[in-house]
C-alpha cells in the first residue's frame, strides 16, 4: 500500500495506525511535493506497483485530481491493476454561490473518480477506483467550532472497509457526514 499523505497528520496519521507498513509520501516523507507535476509523475511511477493506492492529501489547485490522473495513466501504461482510493470531501455537494475554490476542486475529483470507476467496472484490465467523501473530521474541529465532526480514526476505518471488500466488486462512491442534530447523539 502507498499513501499520498503525511503519516503525522490527519487521515494519513490514522491510516498509519491501521497500516504501519504502508509507504507514505509527502514533502516530509520522501520529498514528494504533490503540488508539482514532476512529483506527480515520481509518485505515480512508484504507486503503480502497489495493490492499494490511497490519495488522501488535501491538495489545492486541483492537484489531487491531476495526481489521480497521473497515477491512473501510469497504471494503464505498466498494466497494473491496483485499487485506487481517493479521499474527497462532502463539500463536493455544496452549491451556495460562494467563491470558495475548494468545493469545485472536490467536485472535479469526485466526477473524475466516478468516470474512472465506471470505466474500470465495464472495461477490461483497468484499475479499480473508489471515491470516499467525508464531512468535517475531528482533526479540523478548531476550524469549525460548534460543528459535529467525525472521528478521524473512524474515517480511516471506512477506508479500510473499502479495501477489505472482495476484489470482484467495486464500491464506486461513498459519502459520509456526521449528523448535526443532537437528536442522534442521545
């Protein structure tokens, strides 16, 4: 397993607890600046030879989508058939007229993941692609005081659940939000 993310922070940290032998790639882990195209290619070259590839870096300027593209195309080139899991955000559904680019970035990631996932389901010899979007995680509680959050370790368990499914099925997309009403916490 290879993970685009820093094992000391956020969801990658929780994934590291579950998969301590996984290879984690970030600026501080192997010198991968995944906001640079040349590092996308470097990561893709390495990732193509793993059975599971998890892209959970919260990248900006559409770099997470571009990284997925580089990884997927490298897998096709070398005839590798891993399970690629992209971690997005449920903000991909937000339509509030805000000029916040993050929403559009996650929508693009979601749409491209769905395109690749369906292509893999119906095509021959292609990687599996799954998209998991999660609402606000507990490691971001300070940015959203008063909002109910999902425990980041629980989110990692959902990623593990995707990985643990039979190889002959693909869960194309899953979206998970913590309920905000106190009703659900009684």
